[in-house]
C-alpha cells in the first residue's frame, strides 16, 4: 500500500478527522499561525521558493 493511500485512509477515519480538526484549531490561532509561517520560511525560504 502506498504512503499516500495510507494517509488518505487515515484522514477519512474518525481518528484522522479528530486530528485534522485539532490541527485546524491550532492553525487558526494567530500566534500559532506565525510559528507555522516561520517554519515554512525556514524550510522553503522567503517567497515560498523550494530548493
């Protein structure tokens, strides 16, 4: 089974939906959104360019 298929099945399971709801709540907090943006910029550089 491919990784993508496993992830998709998990996302559709009750446990996966619970985790996704928690992630959405976390990401909606302005402080947490700033932390997420900082990590994205560290990983991909400013302007969203991938290396």
